[in-house]
């Protein structure tokens, strides 16, 4: 069955974080302008520069990218489920690429803003029994001017939520359960998908790992997510922009090469024609 739509969700790695059209490389030069000057490449929108575009071109299909900077795994599950519901009549022609970001990226609904918010909580260390944090922030969207003041409205109730209702260890288990439930839903309905994940990999049930975990070979190295790919291939924004920035998000060519690799991977490993 030919793929009609390919869908992606995740955090800034899948959203083209750092490649926003108004992102500055330094105090004057735009990142996009530097790429234009040095490499003669250009993109009209941030999502146009993401790996999903290149994967969709390989598969000759439409693409929908709902990834967002700061977005977490709960947001991925919620929005991907809604996408499936809207497109259920063509579920055999869908393909999902799901990035499951790390803990501390909470999906909440703000009654005050009448919208979902991205809540980011930075923990002090790697101990799941230690709930201490050094920063809490909430917004409807990073690097979007109209949402710049969101945190000033959200921070007080967000801190109250953290202090009264959030257990780091329990949240880790809960999100892992949500991921497994959603992957089981996709498997039951025979909806094609691949995913990559870091922190939650220990909680993913073995049947999903064996059949659906994206593994791209680069020489003797197995690449399991885009950020790792950018690091291994020295194609972060920092490296592609001659270290005029320290931004370690995947660069333009990292997205391009990764997207082509995923397209080839899907063609080779899934029944599509």
C-alpha cells in the first residue's frame, strides 16, 4: 500500500530547532542567512528544513510535522492519536515517525490560556528519587513572539502543580506506560510506524523494540536518533556554522542526510509500493 501521509512529532530535534527563520547566529547575522551565504541553501519555513521533508520526498507523499521545541512524549502521544483519529479512514496509507523526548517535558492544559502548554522542568541530577529542580518554565510555544509572556501567567500554578502533584519517578513510569499503550494501539490497527527514544528505552516493551525501533547503520555505529546522528557526523548547527554559535541542534545538512536515510530505511523494511 502506497504511503499517502507521513506524520512526525517530537521535540526541537524533529522540529528543526535552531533553524527558525528569525534565529540569530550572533547579535546580527541570521542562521538562515549564514547558510545562504556559505552553502547557497535557503528555507522558507522552519519545518521546511527538517528531516521529514526529505523523507516525504523519497516516499513521494504529503508530510505533517507537529514537533515543537520543548515538546515531550505525552504531547507526542496526544497529538499523534488525534492525527490518527482524523485520518483513520486512510490508516493503511499512513506512516508515523515518533520521537519520544526525555522526562521533564510535561504536557498540560491551561484553563487561563485556554490552550495546551509545554511545561519544561530541569532536574538537578539523574537520580529519579530526587525531585529537586533548577528551573521550571511554561509556554504555548518557544521562539513565537505572541507566546513570550506565557510563563509570567503560568509559572505560579505550574510551580504549585510541581510541588503538590509531580513525582519524578512516578512520572517516568506513567509516560513509559502511555508510550507502550499507544504503540500497542498502532500495532493493533496495523498502522506503520518507527520511533526513536533515549530515556524511555528501558521501559519500551520488547516486541516494539524488535519490530519498530529505528536503527540506522553508519559504518560500525548504529544511530538511533537524530541528535546522535548529528553528533556522530559532526553536522550540528555549531559545526555547520563554523562554531560562530554553540548550538548543538542538528544542522541543515544533518536533517537532509538523516531524512534521506530514513526514507531508504522505510522503503527497504516496510511493505510499501
